[in-house]
């Protein structure tokens, strides 16, 4: 498993300026999604793009690539909060965009490879058809399935008074109406879910240089 060192946008030539970039998209629009995932390579010199493909991808170049990202599951954590309760691990697969080239570069004596992801359809509502990065999309589905009240900012029913319950239901119905019109778009542009990831706790699975592929079942602590 290779830790994510940064991301780069579509149309960019990945380089040292992208290292440490922990944002997968810009909320409020459907441009500037992360296109390239950057990983540090255990090399002593810069590889050519062909060498990178042969050593770390090979026959998996045309197959889905496994990822495990620690993503924000609250609006607050999209910018500043680092509370462990605001993040969760999301697993899935992405396809390589074979229409773009792999990239390699060096920075401060370290060597990196950049892999272009194939974008996915946002799906749902009036914004269906927009292309988005597959990491965030997996995060939105994860949030809807396992953390729906948290990601949508819905209140917990801790007060049992009739008036309180009615007020909370009224708030819920307003949010649910927006959910029906496009849940992924709401989570992206209003709630900013799965916008930010933690680089040192996010990985993708590639081939090891010794031809051995690391397993994805190792438990990882936060």
C-alpha cells in the first residue's frame, strides 16, 4: 500500500507544488476536482513513465485500483477541524484514465509517481451527468449509508418533548427535500463531505518493486 503524498488537478502537470494538497474538490462548482493521485516511490532516481507503469502497475493498469482514504464526514472538517469523530475510512476502487499519461517527478531528493483517475458521474438530481472524482463519490455513498444524520447535519432526537420533536421533524423535512433533489450534489456543494482527506492515513494499492502485491486486509489504526 502506498500513501498519498498529494493530488493534482486536471490540466496540471503534477509536481512539487501539489505535494501535501489534501483537497479533492472545490465546493460550489464542478471544476478543479483532483485528477491525479501522487505517491512517493522507493526509488533512487526518477523513473520514466514507462518504467513507472511496468514496475508499479503492469497488468493492473487496465483494472480497478483499490483505495482506502480517511475522509471528512462533517462540514466543519472540510476546512479546519481535525477531530477523529469528523473523519472516517472509506474504501473502494477507481479506474485509471488511460487517455492521460502517467507522470513522474522528483522533489527534495524524493521520487514520485502520479496516476490519473477516471472521473465518475455525480448521479441524481438536476446535476446528474457532472463528472467528479471517484474518491469523494465513494465518500458520499458511505456517508449516506452509515452516517446519514451526521453528513446531512440533521439533529439527534435527544429531547422528547412534542414541541421539540415537531421542530426537529420540520428541520428534517427541509433537508430531506434537498436530498431528494440530488443527494450527492448536496453533500458536495453544501455539506462539503469527502472534500478533505488525511494524506498520511490514505493509501492506494500498487505493485511492490519486488513484484509482490501488498494485501489490503491489514488493519490500520487512526
